[in-house]
C-alpha cells in the first residue's frame, strides 16, 4: 500500500497536474457559482447544467499522453481513472455530485446496497462482509451475459500478477483481505506466460474472497476495516471477464480486446494517439445508478500540450481536457471575465510539502531533534511559494498533515505566522536555543522537472533568512523516489536531509489508510516505504490502528485528528499548501461535474447541446 501512494504521486506529477507543476487533494468548502466558475477552494457546481439531458453527439476529449495501463489490475494514472469510469464497474463507486459530502462517499454500483450490520452485510465481529450484486449488469460479449460474483473474484485474483504491468495497489487488499497476501506471494513465482497465469488463477483461490453464488460475494477480513468499502470502490476492484485469462495482463494484445460492463466500450485504440468509444449495447440505465449514456460516443485525441488543448477547447473544436489543466497564466483573465466555461476545484491534497530525513547523520544528527524541526517550521513563506502554482486563486496555505476533504481534518495551525508568510527571526532564535546558533547546512534533493526547481529555490531562499544553508541535489524524476526518498540506505548515509514531495490520497473521505498510515506509520519503514523521513511515534501508530479498525466514522476521525496533532507537534514535515485544479469546457458541454478521483470532469455524466 505504501507503494501505491508513491505511484499515485508520481503519476500525478507526470500527468494530470503537470500544468501546475505539482508533485503529487484540499481547500475550504466554498462553492463555485452555478456556472462552475469556482472559487479555487470549493467543490464547484455543475457546469452548464441547464435544460434537460439530451442524447446524441460525440464528446471530444483532448490531451497530451496515453494512460499508464488499460487493465484495471494496474491502471493508476488519473487519466486511466477517467477512462475506466466509462467502461468498467465496481461493487461501489462515487457519484458525480457538486455536494462534496456526496461526492466523497462511496455508493452502491454493482452492489445492491452498502453493507451494514443491520442489513447483514457486516458480521457482528466486523470481519465478514457480504455483498449482493444487482441484476442487469452485463458484459458486451456476444451474446451479452450477466456480470457475476465470479467475475469480481477473478478481478481480485489478477491484482498481484507478477508482470511489469502489475503496478497497482495490491497492498490495500493484502492488508485487509484474509489470504490475499499468501495468494500474491504464491503468484510471484509463476512463469510469466498466458498458460501459466491461467492455470494459477483457475487452480488457486484467495481464502478471504468467495463467490457464494452468481450474485453473492463474501469477504473475510484479517481484522475489521472501517474503510473496506472505500477499498472496494477503487478501480482496481473492478470485475474482470473470464476472457481476460486469454491475455497477459495489460499487454498490447489485451489492450485491443477490452470488454465493457459500463455505458461505453472502447471500439478503437491507437496507442499514444487516440481512443474511440461507442455506446455499449449491453448496458442498461436501470442497472447503473452512477453513470449515463448521453453522447453517442467519446473521441479522445492525444498529442497536444496544455496550451494547444486550451486553445482548441476555447475555440469549441474540442470539448474537455484529458490530462492537462487550464494554463495558470490564462486563469486570471478567465476569472476576471467571469468566463462560464472555467471551473476551479479542490484537489484535497498536500502538494508539495517538505519532509525531514530524521535519520540523517549530517549536522550531528540535527534533524533527528524535535526542537530543530520545530524551529524550521517557521522558515517558509507559504504565500510566496504558492505563487509558483498560480497564487491564492489555485492554492491555499496548509498548516497540518490532513488536508480538508479527508477524514480527521480539523483546522490546526501549531506554527502560526502572520499571513502564513513565515517568521525567520523566530526560526533563528529557536535554532539557537536548540543548540545551533550558527545555523545548519542541509542537502535538498529535488526533481529537475516541472516547477520543482522553483520550489527548491523558494525553500532555499526562505531557509537562508533563517540562517540555514540549503545545498541542492538535483535528481531526475525517474530516480527521485526509488533512488532517494524510498531508499533507507540513502537516508541513513545522509545523501539527503530535506526534500519536497507531495501527496494525493487514493480516495477521499474515510481515507486514513491513504494518507496518515502510508506517510507516518513508522512500522512500515523500509525499502519502498513512503514514510520517507523514517518518522515513528508509538502514539501515532496506535491512533492509526484505532482509526483503521473502527467502523465508527467519528472514532476514526477523532483518532486521525489526534495523529495529525501529534505529527505536527513532532514537526515531521512542513506542509505548504493544498491545490486546486482549473478546468475548461466547451460551450456545448452540459453537466460537466468535477470528479475528484480523476481530477477531471466525469465523462459518463455529461450531455451535449443538441444544437451543436
């Protein structure tokens, strides 16, 4: 699961947030206007949701680069999530809604209802989850056939296949489902060919996942998990048809033979260039409470940079973005003109932030001392750094671990400075009191792509005012996590002291497992860990355990807030900001609702102006 978090960050740094220069979601709950010309920190509203839904036309989507994977066992780019929304189904998923409370809570998809103890979906000990499937969910096979519980079992079995294309999030499932870890370990040694994979998956079972009958699934958990429905709502939890056993996961052949149980199906795919999706004739609106089938089809065109994307959408020759956002330089003009085609939406992220390498032997182990880290909390001018990402229109200073929109968030600001501009004098005096009157010299490993060098320079300038010299260590994005942040050897040898990663959780709402646990559970530290600074506090670990095991949302929120408070008391990181995403639509697009999980509009809910 730690790997999933870092992968998600890497994905977003390369793709969806490239226009903002982000590393890796946030903001208040202020709503945008009815046209979706949002405030930058709000959930926004339906964009141009006037009139009655109409059927017809082709939705035109344009962007830069292809997905990482088409296979739900491994797809992790936010663009992959956008595409999967149209042709895959999960037991639970998230509604497209301008009400943040609804948008961030999982709802029944293929499942008939949310499991509770009162309806028999959750056992008295919280370790057995029973899910019933709704009728009418069908694959676009010839002839069309019902999606069954066995199809979901196969979907889970495919998650930990030992190919280079298996880069999803098996950790979430291994940590919660009984027998999943053993199954994945056995799968790891299977020869990588179709016959061997088919034989293994058809002859080996995951003890904690059982298809009781065609319409009933039973999960046995290692221990109660209050966020298990959230895990089941991840795209990784999609059903998989038996035909997928005929291909190696996500290889070129597989990508030309995807099947659909959603409203659209991929009818043509040219790698790196385009997708054509048509209506899935097997799909029924009565069996899908979350998606629609308004346009006749969806055309995705790849290859354009963010400026070209913006120009074409503004001109009306394309409709929606794929993997880019409105260029930051264009946002002020669009806002000043109250352009109804612009929407600005919160990402609910912490992006970027500064992490301390608490193992570093440099400066006599200074960063291992709480008092030193607390002093450095006052060094950063968060408003100045935010200018790199478009200023307060597109980001809000953040003063804690958990951003708004995530479980456990309660506003705290333990190192308050006037206007979030920092306090160099206080930083200096506290460093002196901690035994470092002459300051420190710290090595900052930073990425050379996007806006990361600008972030490094901003931090360097702020720390200088505090009497701290920052020496840069540039790193290619491909080396950043594997070679530095997630390598204990590099940390222990002092190759780096501070760095500026970021974090986007894999889901929102009840997501302590997707924020606090991967970043700050000291028991997870090791190769590949996302507890980059080797932070470890027994009180925080106990809070994490309490939050993840309880099915009481208020108890989970309280435990995670306590963890947030303690982590900030220990100054394990310096939070900088939470970002927002600016999106554009053409005038003919109606009901473009922001879907936080893809940081784009939900293609499965828009309709087109019938006059266009």
